């Protein structure tokens, strides 16, 4: 049977190991790290070079996607040689992704992999292409022990923890240089590039990125993910639906990035502040995105403090204009509703690593409830009146497969 996509392994698949634009200039020999950083508000028409003192540029390679194909491209990429053997803090990224990108996620795995000098290797060691028609809708998977695929499917999308997302076109996210995600030495990057080719022609897809890095000793505020999603996104044919849930903070946190994830039925995503003391969601949106394939990455100039019990109420407004029902799932026929954010511990806990936080709401308007014990570094589910978990916890020890 002909595979719906063919990866162009014969094409040049270049990982830029040498930092671009890294030549020394006598005029900035004494420049500080902050002075070397580019303007976070700069409007980019093309992926710029990056000063080698700030990080590196990488390329996930090129791959061909046939007309009508719904696929995910997954490769593991080594850390450039000059950055191997040291912990770094990721404070921002640029991206350049072509039309037909459905979504893109980058994860980081701390597992050592022998690349044998290759610029990348497929996540499953065989083929970087995952045919999304093999992937289940996941509702039954969550109730059935966590298996998420039919056949191969998403078992071939690698592992690791999500470090960033990016959308169609060229863009930049660059926050306060005192906040960043620690990437431990010895690991590698894992791409997850979901493509839907609705054109009548074969398209060649690419993904290129700049990684802005900083030494951990200069990074007092260590960030990690705060991601929650709801499974109950079911829609009848030719219908509209609004889905909402509240993701609460298990301890005091400072949110530094607000973002979202949904698929092509999503018309509007909103995030509001949940006041835990008053037990209500405030009416004014903190975050609004109406671009499902390039959701807004909203840097918070002043971190958003969530006290223990406060939270983010996230809402998806959908329109199903097809003749088919829509359920939760990873392929283009299905939908997701996820709040995807980055947070740090409060300033008084400087240089303390923040744990990844995430939860799954089973029903519309139910909470994505999670507590976290910082002493044991373990998530703890809230219990209902019968002593059973009132919601499922996202497995924060692996890449968040539900968001793929």
C-alpha cells in the first residue's frame, strides 16, 4: 500500500551545527548578554541569523507530503557539538514554518541517543512519518490504561517534555532573559510537525528554528509547562459548541507565557483568571486567540501570579461545518481544547526548578484538577466524595502526547 506521504531523505537535510552570525565584532566585544539579544517585538519576514554567543540555529530537514495527507513528522535532533555537555536555559525561540503546518511542537528528551554523526534520526528509528489515520480518538485510550494508538501511530513520536510550540510563518517568542527552561546536558531535541496538505500537489515541508540559550547560573527563574486540556469536545454535524474547564494552581506560581492549542474547528480561544478565594472566574479575558494554526504566544511583561487554588479558566468556541461528528483526538478530523502555558516559581524560590504541571478534564465544565507535592516532586489527584480521582492527571514524565 502506498504511504500517504514520502519523506525526502535524498534531499539535503541540514542541521546547522555552527551558530549563524556568530562572528566577533570589535564594536560589541564588551556587550552584555542582554545587549546582544534581538528585539522581541521585531516583525520577521525571514528567519534571521543568530549570534553564536546567544545560541544556535537548527533545521529539522525536508519531507514531502502527498495531496490530502494528514501526517506527523517526528525526528530526533542532536545538540550541536559546541553545546554538548552543559546544561542550558532556553529563554526564547524563532521559527520558520510553511503553510500546511497544522501545528508544531518541540520537546526535549534527557535520554542519550547515539546519532552516529547523522543530522537527525527518525523517532522510531525507521520512518519519520506517522500516518495520523492510525491514531485513535483517545477518549477510550484514557479510560483504557493510556494506550493511545491503533497499530503504530503516536507510539512513534518520541518522548521528552514539551519545550515550545510554533505556528505557520515566521515568528519570535523572547521573554525576560531571567526566565527560561532548563535543558539538562546529555539529551536531544524531538520534533512533532503535524501537516495537513489540502492542496492538489505534493508539498515539501521544512522547519527551521533559532534557540536562544543562557547559562543556568544566570537564570534565576526556571520555567516549566502548565498545560491542561479537556476531553469532552464532542460536536454533532453542522453544529456549534463551547467547551470550558478550569486549570488550578497546586501552589503559588508566576505564569510568564499564555498560549493555546486547538484544531481547525476552533474559532476562538479565551483564557480568564479563576479567583480561588471567591470561587469564580472573572469576566475579562487574559488571553484571546482566533488563529488556530498559529495561536498567540502571549509573553507576560509582569508575571501573572496565581496563588494556590487560583487558576486559568480556558474556553474553546467551535464550529463544526462538516457532515461528520467531531470527537477528541489528534488528527485533523478531531479536536482539542488545551491551555498551554509556561510558569516559574515565585521570586523567593529563585534557582529552584519548577516541576511540569498538567491535568485532563473528563467532562465539559469540570475542573482540570491537580495538586503537586513539592517535597516529593509528585502530582496528587484531587478526590471526589467517593474517594476516587475527580479527574485524570496528564503524565508529566513524558512528552504530553494528548497535545500532539
